[in-house]
C-alpha cells in the first residue's frame, strides 16, 4: 500500500528507528510492526483480515480510520484516494483502497 504522512515530523517518527524508540517508547516495536503491515498490504481489505489490527472507521470523525497498536493506542489515517472507492450500495470498497495518509498516533480514551 502507498502511505503518506500528515507531516515530515510524523513520517520520521515512523521511519527513523532511534526517533521511533524515543517517541513511542515501549510501543515502538508494535508501531513499527503495524506500519510494516500497512506498507506490505496490497489494500485495506488485507488489513481487515487481521483481527488484532481491528481496522475500523474512527467514531466521531468522518473520514478517519484507525488500526489498533496496543491497548487504547491507535494509528489514525485517512483514505488518500478521491473519491473514496465505494460499492453501488454505498459501502466502502476496501479492496480498492491502496493509498492512505497517516494522520497521528494517539490514545483517544
């Protein structure tokens, strides 16, 4: 999957191992694993097949999606395809979503 980031600082926090550890501490290994899983997937349907990632639209923020890292921590992203691929019935076509933009890592609770 093609992944972009909200800003350069966020991108470096995912791609520089020293910064990854400094920013995310004990979560660093899991953040890196989730990022690698997202990169290696062909589309969001593949991600939806991993129960531990719990791909879902983010409550309260239309257009934001999330995958679990650990406990309450999530990687939040948007679909970076316009228009967002849908089926005729209006559902989102996860197999056609191949480009996302990571917006943040946070504990929304």
